[in-house]
């Protein structure tokens, strides 16, 4: 794999960690703003936001964690990332509520951890 491709994959891993963090903030902020203050429900609870976020997570996760596992031969990041993505997909499927929050938070933490492991394994 060329140096440019390795740099791109590393950059995408960093973007994956950033997106996981933003997803976590969105989830917690949504819970706080809608649940406690009763504001922002139309935007923060919009199912399209969650579907698009899951799509980005799947694309970036497959591109970076999957290729990284093949490249460095360590499949722990792939296993952890896949589990996290499955939990995130489950969160989209169950709709709004406590189950969605729990599945999303655990899923994004696992995906972020998988990206971090993938970056460490690549070096």
C-alpha cells in the first residue's frame, strides 16, 4: 500500500473517532435538550440524522478498520468496530428512547476504540 493510501486511511481513522465523538455529543445533548428542556426535538430527534450518521459510520468503518485489519493482520479492531456498528444499527432500528441511547453510546464508544486500535496497529 502506498504512503498516500496509508496517510488517507490514518486520516479516515481520525475522522471516524471524531464522528463517533460528535455522535455521542449529539445523543447526550439530544437527551438533555429534549428530555429536560423540551427543545430541539424536531431537529435532534430527526430519524434521518441517525440514518445518515450510521451510513457515514459504516462507510468510514469499512474503509479504514476493514482495510487496516487486512493490512496489519490484527482482527481485534475489526471485531470491536463491527460490534459497535451493529449496536448503532440496532439503535436506529429501535427508534427513540432509552434503548436507542444505550445502544448508540455503547456502539460509538466501541467504534471509536476500534479506530484508535487500528491507528495503533498501523504504526
